[in-house]
C-alpha cells in the first residue's frame, strides 16, 4: 500500500529516475576532488529536471516535515525481510530512462562493495558499501524522490550556502522562522551531529535500521554519505565536535567508492551473492524491519 502524499505526481517524481541525482553529484565533483566551476552553467536538458528536484527538496524539507517523516518511518511497520531480499526489493525500482547504460541499484551496490574489497578494506566496510543505498526502498513506499535522495543537510538551523541551489531555501517555511533561521538555530556550537536532525532521506532511514549492528565508522558512512555540504564543502564545521571530525575521515574515505566505482560492466550477481550473504550473516540479523 502506498502512503498518501499531498503532492502532485510532478512534485513527487521530477527526476526521470533517482540515479539522475547520483549522476548529477558525479558531474559536480570530479575525481580529483575539485568542484567543477562550470557546474551550473552548462546547457543540459537534464539540468532543469535536477533543478526542479532541488527546488522541491529545499522547499519542503523543513524541521516539521522531517519530524513527521521520522514519526512515520522509524516505527518500521511496513515489511520484515531478509537483507538480500530487501536488496531484491530495492531492485524492483523501475528505471525508465536509458535502460542500455543504466546499472540497476543492486549493481551499483555490488560495484561499490567490490571496489572497497579490492582495496583491501575490512569486511564491515565492504558490507557498508554493499548496503549503503538500501534506504532507497522508501521510493517503493510511495515517497517523493526529494524525500529519498538528494544532498542532505541539517534542519533546525540556517541552511548553508554551501548546499547546492541554496536560493531555493527561501521557499522553505523555516527560512523565515526565527527559531530556525540563525546560524545555530535550535542547536549549540560544536554540539555534535548526534544532536542534530538531518533532512529526511535514504541515509537517515538506513542508519536507524543498522544502528545496532555495524561499527561506528560504518554508521557514519551510511548516515552522512549524502551530506556533501559538510564532507566536501565544510559548511557545518560549527556544529561538529571532535568525534564527528574523526568519524568524517571515514565518510570521506567512503565517498569516492560511491561516486567513482561505476563501471558499465555489470557485476555477476550469482558469483558474488555467496560472499555478500556471508557478510550479512556475520554482522546483521536474519531479518530486518523496514
Ligand atoms: Fe546514497
Ligand atoms: Fe550510492
């Protein structure tokens, strides 16, 4: 059963598919770590779609919206399934553009995991690469794209101009709310991200599913992997504490595997499945609740 959202179809799914957001992030950040200056200038019909996506994201991701989504989804009363089956479930997300060149969700996750494994990292890091986007199942529960993917950022305090398309925050009710529109808003200086509410999406959702099972660096990677305005742009140093700074080294280590491990050669699922099933057995419970 899909949740009833009070948005029009256009407001729910402005992107052709949710990978379009990932591809756009890839456009933004070159492999040598530089931000492309021409990012916002080039002429590309995809651009308008992404722009509309961010307009909706920045307009609606307010403090109250996030609280409402947390209330709605962090009770995990929708499904109970094995982790691998949740991956298969995620893979039912229909991709309606460029079917020839697009890799499906499972392939992106396997490629991320395999790239981490090839570099000799610990097995929990490989597992993290494999599951990091599992929270995108939110799309299958009828959630709007802009409440599943997209750059994440703190709510409850001023939006950083380091967030992509910051001008769209002017439409957000919190922008003119005195409780939320100052540098610290409802938070205190260096309060630590554990005390900060992030915008709602697949990162935060999966963090709550996994928080009892994986080492803390893995949880940081899952929870903050789309927080580009901090891990790439350092726009929220003032809310971070020393522990966050230590853990963000892992988030930064993870990011290139997410962005640059995409190869057009699809991994052979049947060959890799036993290894990943083994990792799931080692760290995660028999079933998880979504
Ligand atoms: Fe992601
Ligand atoms: Fe990803």
